[in-house]
């Protein structure tokens, strides 16, 4: 699946927020992020760009994406939450807020 630059920035923003919500970026989360960089075809500079983007800007971009891309993002967020071997309640809450805001309701 191909994402345009704005979508990549918004996705990286959301993933970065999941990584940082518990106040700690584990080595395993960073390894997973590195793998995502290869899969989504972006350089580390995009992380800096994403961090300059507000959460609302990122969510607005994600909300405008087609359903298949939103669903892919949800899977990526869930996998990132699990990457360090434990899913924190703050990660679950953040992912649920993102899912609710972008209008994807999964069964």
C-alpha cells in the first residue's frame, strides 16, 4: 500500500505518540519503528517532521484517508503498542481515541 507524504507524516505522528505516551521508548519499539521505516519507505527525517505536526493536523489527514489505509494504520498502532512486550493502558486509551476520532469502528 502506498501512502503520500502527508499521510506518512500523519501515520508517523500517530505511531510516535503511541511510542511516547507511556513516557518511555523501548529498544523493541525503536526496532519496530525502524522496520516500519523500510515498509512505509520513509527516512528518519520524517520523524522530526511528524513531531512538528500537531496531533489535530495529523488526525485530520488520517480522517481523510480511505478506509483501507485507516485500517492499516490501526493495525500498525496495535502492533507498536505490543512491540515492547506489554500494552500499557495509556497506549490503549490513545489508540481508542484515534480510532474513534477517525471514524473507524472495528468489531
